[in-house]
C-alpha cells in the first residue's frame, strides 16, 4: 500500500525546500513528523502540511489501521514555474528578480509485517 500527497506551486525555492525534505526521507512517520515540527526552516511548515496530508490519505483512502508501520518511501522536490520581476537600479537600469516555486511530493508506504 502506497499513498502520496503533492503540494504544487509552493512559493519556496526548491533548493531550500530540499534541505528539509532530505531530513525525512526514509524515516518512519512519527520520527518524520517530529523532525519537521522542530526544524527551524520556513520550508518545514509546507513539508509538515504535505506530510500530514499524505498520512490522512493513507488513513482515509487506503484504510491504514496501524499508522506506526508507515514510513516515508519517497520525498522529492521539483521546480515549479518562476515568476520574473525586475528591480530598478542606478542610471535607469533594471536587474531581474526570479521568484521560484516548488512542487513537493511525499510518498508513504507500509512496512512489511
């Protein structure tokens, strides 16, 4: 049994979101939730929300009765669309600003008995 949750168009650069996602990959669900809860990164809030969504999907859609047997099988961050803005600079010039976004995917799987 595998269940997944995807957060799309999240306004966090993928490079910063990967720092948090790398912490929980391969961990059991309780350890992953505690790790994300106490991580002092802005991306940890979004990852925690997606992790809880994957857990709810496992309970509701797949009928996972023992949630302690779940672990994070896959967790990855892909790059979403980039908003392009410009910032005025000296002498009438402008420099580009890239506001990056992420697609975060978390897959949970049940351990074998």
